[in-house]
C-alpha cells in the first residue's frame, strides 16, 4: 500500500527513529539473521557440536571454483590475464 511504502521509506531514511529501533531489535529479525560464512567459528573435531541458541547462524561456505586446466596453463599466443579475469569474475 502507498501509506506503508511511505512509512517504510521514512524508516530507511532515519535509522535512529523509534520504529527503526523496534524493527532492528525484533526477535524475528534476530532469528532470520545470517552472518557471512567467513565469520563462522571453526568446528573442532571431537566436540559436542552443540551451540548455544543465541549464537548467530552463518551462511554456507561456497564450493571451490573449478578452473579449467586450459586456463591455468599459459597460452603462448593467447591473452596473458585469462586466469586472472576468470578468478575475478
């Protein structure tokens, strides 16, 4: 609805407002919040595997990028930065 959209945009423009604070402090947001995978703690083998319920969840680590062998080996007549372009992309 246009009124809700206007109120939402107002909250985004003033993150210190009372409504923004209520939204950011909500249990629902805390339950759905996921941190980046690289901030997850390393699990030690042989541990219990149980974490406190208040711990922040993290996303899954992505699979390693597989680079075709033809891009790893230098091409005498090809572009010299092929591997780097693929690694950045």
